[in-house]
């Protein structure tokens, strides 16, 4: 239970970033990620580990206006999803986010897509202010918001780890998830898993 991710000793300067674990991305949701619900118990384990180490926990959420440019009816490629304040945009009820988790809303401007938690948000400044050096990123979906959040973390000079057991891919095309993981690894983000997942 209290195992750190795979041979890594967590220390001050580490932070957990949970990406878009929202109803619309779960099975039955508007933009369901296959087996997306499987990340919840695993992320709850990561949450409890980071909490035990007194390390910051950040949760990003897709938080779109009703006319967002990513929606098919407005010229985008996705079904309408994660409208700010809607049930679909709420965090999965089983996700045990601590009260002091830091929330990052993204994709809030109708004109621009924002897959990454760093895009048009204060996430980078926030992390630097907290003296964070390493980020551990997992959630939904591997091939979009997790991938882009990891890439931006590296761009901002954070060390980034991909929580492989706590992420699932949309897989619009077969292999998208695997390719995304390969891309993250090639850019320098190591994949990690819990030592003893439930
Ligand atoms: C996402 C597609 C559209 C994600 C968000 O969270 O990965 N994917 N909006
Ligand atoms: Zn979106």
C-alpha cells in the first residue's frame, strides 16, 4: 500500500498530477475512454502515497464552454464533452481527491483546444513556486491530455514520469496509446507503475 512507485523514493519536490478523471471520459460518458474507470482505484493508491509523503496533488480538468471549438458542431473532432459545471465535467465520484488538491481547469476559452494542463494555465508557475522538480502524471487519456501534459512538463524542465498503470488511452486508431507512451519515453519521461498494485 505504501510502496512508492517502482524503486523510486519520493521526496520533497515531487508532485502528483491527475489528468482529467471526469465523468465524460469514463465508460458511459460523452467521450468515453475504454476502461477509463480502471484508473480510479490505482490513482487512489497514488493519492494516498503522495498524501503520506505530504507532497502536492494536482488535478486537471477539461472545462469547456458550450460552444468549444473542439466539438464537432463547432468544427472540431470531438463530441460535446466536459461542459464547465456539468455532471460530465465533474471528477469521477470514486476518485479520492484530498481537500487540498490543487485544481487546474483547461480548455476554458472557446477558441482554443488545450490538451495539456500547462496550456493557458498557471500550472508551471504554481509548480515552480512549490519548488517541484519531478511530476508524476497519470489519468485520461494517455494519447491526448496525459501525453501533452507530460510533453509540456518536460518543456518546462520538470522531470516527468508517466504513471502507466494509472492511465488509459482513447485509441481512436489502434496503437495510439502505445505510440504515445513510446513518444513520452523517447522524450525522457520514464514509465512507472506501483510495485504492488491491488
Ligand atoms: C481529452 C479529447 C478531448 C483528454 C480532452 O482529456 O484526453 N481528449 N478533450
Ligand atoms: Zn476536451
